[in-house]
């Protein structure tokens, strides 16, 4: 006589164990592990949203792997201070999130700071609005002459801006940055390997970001008649080594036009 196959789920249930059939037969009963997982995921995404909304975009940037020049500038401020010393008395930052960069610079001793935001400022917080009211931060299209006179600043720092400009506008904008400074220009620009991460970002200046390699920038600087500041580059490299700081982008140091 043939024996009837035994249902493993029934055997387990009959022995007081866990019943697979019972776990899936009831639609109203959910696994405690699944519930806890969903709660944790919800809390995680809420924290990400909270940090992003309060201006702390570093968390989101690290998760998505997207390069942020403004965050990189803030990380590099101590290194720039060691590189330029008294040359950071009057600093102009040009780029998105300039309010955050200017606020950080103003906390440095003997440093005055101004900022140019190349795009419309949306959802500005109280601190950013205060900087705008004081005239320390303004919105300006960098494809046109900057609203400052020659040698107005001792150092100009630009980030997250030049990557969105075509060579036609770079030919005007970069010399303009060098015009308003007496010391030098520091450019933070993305690596070509970061191109894929930037594609998902909204277009700025009507075009997506274009990441160029070091040799392209060196040829471009020569073409428009700007010299790289080798002394500042060496000091910056030495300071980064001592501080164990590795920039996540390319950093160029240029001399002024004067």
C-alpha cells in the first residue's frame, strides 16, 4: 500500500513549530521582521529629507554619490587658509549654495566674504535671507560681467558653475573672475568620471554639466592667457597631505590678470 505524502507545513504546525502555510494564508497578519524593516526604512528616508531641507545636503550627496562643489569648498577652507594666508582677507565665492560657503568663511578669523549665486535661490533659509539683505550675497548671471570693480577681492573661489558653461561663455567668465581679484582664483571642478552622476541633475544655464579633464583645462587657461599659480598649487598639495585631505574634485589655482 502506498503511503500518503506528508505535508511539511502540517508536520511543523502539529509539532508546535512555525507553520509556513499559516504565515502566508492570512493576509491580515504581517511578519514582525517586515514591520520593523518598513519602520526603519521610513525613519531613514525621513532623516534624509530632514537633513536636506535644513541645508545639510552632505548626507544626500554621499548617498547618491553626487559631487558637490560647495561642500568641497567648505571642507577645503582650512587648507586654503594655510595656502593663501593673508590672501584670504576678502573672499568672493561664486557658485550654488554660496550662502553656506559665505557663512562658513565669515566664521574664519580676519576674513570678509561675499557670494554670487548663479541660479535663482529657492527656499532660502533665514541665514541666507539675512546675507542677501546685507548685500553679502546676490544672484547674478555669470555669463555677463560681474558687478564688482577690478581687484575688489583678494581671492575668488568658484565651484559647481564652470562645468555648466560652454567654451563660448567660459572664454568670458573665467577672465572676468580673474579681473575682480588681486590675488588669485581657485577653481573647483568635477572629474570626467563624475559625468554619469551629474546627468540626472537638472540642466543649468540650459545645458547639462560637462566634466573636463586636467589637460583640457590647462590648454584652456593657456588659450585665454591665464597663468596657473604653481606656488599656490604646491602649498595646497603640501597642506592636503599633512591634513590627510583628498579633494573629491579637481582644484586649479590661477593668478589674477594684474
